[in-house]
C-alpha cells in the first residue's frame, strides 16, 4: 500500500473460500504508525473482500504485546478476544448483492 506516493506497508489475505472468510495480515512501516493508515487499509480490505470476494468475515491473530496492531484492528471495527498466546480479531462483513 502507498500513502503520499510512498510505499508504507502490505496487507495480505489468506483466503479460506470454503468457509467464506480470510485471515488478514498487515505490516506497516513503523515510521507511519499513528497516522490512521492501518485502520483505513483494513476497512478498505474488508469492503473489497465483501463486495468482490463475497467473504463473510475477516480474522487475524496478533501477539498480545503488539499494541499498534491491536489498536489498528479495533479502530477498523474488528472484535477482539484473547485466545491462548495470541489475541484473535474478527470482523463480520456484509456481502453486497448486485
């Protein structure tokens, strides 16, 4: 992904089509944190995943001490729940018709 013409990070989806969801991973250049780029990228990926891929949810696993990622997922509307050594985030998507 880019911001102001500079490469600032990557968002990856690992599709699980049979379950109609994807596991999302995001990496953002640490110099760009706190600018709202991560949450906005996650929101856009969710919109595209629902509209274009007809997915029903996105999931992510984050280390408990990765506070910037946890904040980005929360800001993008993901629900957080602790699951062992990681924190799981889930976002239900509304598949568009048409």
